[in-house]
C-alpha cells in the first residue's frame, strides 16, 4: 500500500501525500514525542518530517523502503530539535501524549509513567532504538537504515537498553522510585 502511495506521490498525485500523512501522522507525533519529550515540539518535528518527505520524495529510489526512510528523517529531525532546544524529557506530558495517540486504561497509567521514566534513563541513541523497535515495530534492518548504523549496532543498543531498563524498573520496584544516571 505504501509503495503504491509513494509511486503516486512521485508521479505528482497530491492526494497520495494526504493518504500517507493520515497513515503516519499519529505514529510520527508519538515517536517524536518519545524522542524529544515535548508535545509541541513533537508536532513541529512531525510536520517538518512530512514536508521534507514531500520535498524529497523523488530522491527515494526504492518506494518499498519508504518506512525506514521516513523514520530516518523523523529521527534526525527530532535529534536536531533536541540539540537546538537542549530539551530534557518532560515526563508530565508523555502520559497525556500517549493517551491522545493510543488510549490505554487509566489503571495502566502508572505503569506507562514508570516506563517513560526508565526510557528517560537511556541515552538518545538507545532510547530512539527502543522507540523504533517496540513502539513502531520496525525491524532491526529498518532501524539500521533509519539511524544510519549497522544492524549489529542496533542489536547492541537494544541489548544494552533492555538490560538498563530492567535494572531501572527493578530498582524502582524495590525502592519505590527511579534510580538511574543518564548515559
């Protein structure tokens, strides 16, 4: 489906862009929010990503590779926004963002907040890798393409991130609070 939409966009069909936008908009905002920690900035990053994709759609030689290409653009835009704004994760906004993009039962809110706090303990590259893998269901290969790294690097980041998340969540469970250092 995406490949057909991309081919239509490359042929100048503006309605194909609208369809791709509808397909990826919520996921793009959620991903940007998880990377940047700022709801308003996430909206800006997502919009910028869609504009960049529209402007450079003809640079995409393999329409079937749109998804990793899109998330590479999104990830880089989010990282750039973080560098420019020197933002830290705003944990108070993240549960609201998650509720807006994917509603979850209120009894799970505390578990989501613990997870967001644990994600905050990861460095930006590990956090991005985890977000792309678990929240966006990208494969190791797609993440490698999206982040411009080797597949082995993605696997290493996932392994280290899982270990760190486990440590943080276990420490929180034992002590009742999050104990971590940012990488």
